[in-house]
């Protein structure tokens, strides 16, 4: 086979990170790894049989088949779909039969519908409260996200990666991960904005976090948004713990990030701080959508588009994950004392949970989250500085992810 001409050429790439030392130059780092130079496109037609590694594909299939039946639904969309279909069928059956056998009894299979409607709320502005049925609702949507993730990967992302000439199996998996992230964070970033527009805390009016406390009676859309986000992060943690993604260099930081996020979501929901929760969601989701887009553009080597996308992403990350998050921290520290005096206690019956120590419990996880964001921000800043100072980068296979597969391709050549 004739050698590829792209091996001997240099291609402009404003983000030269191949020479970075330490973690910011590690190809297995979740943030900086995708910005390393990528294997040249056009090395093999997407329709050629060697666009994937048969050895890796067989190994992956065997690995999935050997999983416990209790977790196989996480990686098998067909099984996840069956699990999702079962409550639907039971719900329909109950709706058809129960009116004749046991009229007036609520449908116990409505696990995919939010519960807790407050009967005394206005029909034109219904409100909802927390219930124990929130738990099966979250569990149901964990399965939903597993189904969406694997279906999107197999039906859209992987074929698209091959269309763009990506052969390396590990890189195809990374491409699929980022495509899923782009879809999710774009949808939920937009949904989060829509939800916030209905709240008194619109565009980080932080005083409303405390003036409107306790937010125990919430709009149905806010409740659905909150719980479905909670389900997403549980599913993401499940993916990490079960090793469904190849571990990155910053695996421990990612696990810590997921735990802190789940802590914030769960605790804010229980203690009726959903206005703060929505604000934090927004500050995290929107920049993550631009991060995923930048990674995808780098994988397919649209270098000019990637350059602009990374620049926009850096500015958006700075504004949302630092300026706005620090503003929220400031509010917790200085404005939390403005809550109504009667709420400065712990009372399950009244739905208030703001004794003197609670502001610290809110502040600490937000501060930990900001620390993780600053850790990643320092790495991104190094990428940006080197991108400004460097205009070219060599295309070497050694920079690629998945060295074993690259060695396999070189032998074929």
C-alpha cells in the first residue's frame, strides 16, 4: 500500500499541545487529550472494512456479553428499551382495567410522570412538591439515558465518525462520547434557560435565592428538569464506576466532580434550594456544550472551526463557570442571612432547613466544585497560550489515542 502523503506534511493547527509536559499534554486526559493533534483524515475510506479494528470489536463485544444481567441494560439499548417499555405497558393496562375493578385509585405505574401535584394550587399555575415517587421517576430516567446514550452511539455517532475517516476504535468511542455530551448539554442548557426565565432568580438575581425561600412548592417544569438532570448524573457516575468508558488521566477528578454534583443536586432538592440548583445547572451545562463541540471539531480536524470554537468556549467557560459561580458563592456567604427569619431553623413539617450551619453546607460543595473548575481552567489556559504562540503541528501517529490500534494500522500499510 502506498504511504500516505499526509505523514510527511505539516498542517496548520493553532492549538499545538503535543509538546505539553505533564497532565496537560496527556492524551488520556478528558479535557486536554482531545485537543492533541489527530491522525490525518483520508487514510482509509469510511466504507472500507479496515475502518475498525476487528480484534478490538470482538473484545468489546465479548466484554459487554460477560457483564452481569443486572447491569447489561446499561450497554445494550435493546434491553434498556424493554425495561422502559414494561412500565408503559403496565400503565396502559391499569388505565384500561382499574376503572372497572378499583375506580379512583391512582396508577402505581406512572413512574415516568412527575408526581406530587398540590391540589390547592391554581389550575392555571399548578405547583408540585417532593414525594417518594420521585425515586422511581429518577430510576426510570437513568434507564432512559442509558438507552439514548448507547442508541446515539451505535446509530449516529460511530457511523458519523467513520464517515469523517476516523479509524481508531478508541477515538471512535471518544467521538461518540462527545457527540452524546453535545446533544445532552445543548438540550439541557436551552431547557435550563427556559426554566430560569420563569423564576424570580432569572439571570442570576441571587437575592431571590433567599427572598423566595423555601421553594418547596415548585413549577412542574422545574421539578421535571431537576429530577431528569439528577438521573443523568447518576447514569454518568454509573458509566464511570462500571468502566464503560476508558479511564482518563483525571479519572479521580471526574469521579469527585460527579459526587460533588450529585451532592449539590440531591441536597438542594431536599432542602428546597432549587433556585440555586437551577442557577448552578445553567453555569455548568452551557459551557460543557461548547467544550464538546470543540472536541468534536478537533477529532474531525476542522482546525479553523476548532480554533474559533475553542476561543468562544474559553470565554463562555470563564463567564459561566467562574464569574457566575463565584457570584453564587458570594451570595451564599453574604446574602443567605437575608432569608425570612421564620425559616432559620430545621423543620421537616414546615419545609425549612436553614439553621445557622446550613449556609456553610451549601458553600463548601460549591467551593469544591469551583476548585475542580479552576484545576481544569489552568489546563485550558495553557492550551490557549500555546495555541496563540504556535501556528503549526506535526501529524504523528504517536500523538493519537490507542497506540495498539495505530500499530495495527501501520503494519497493514
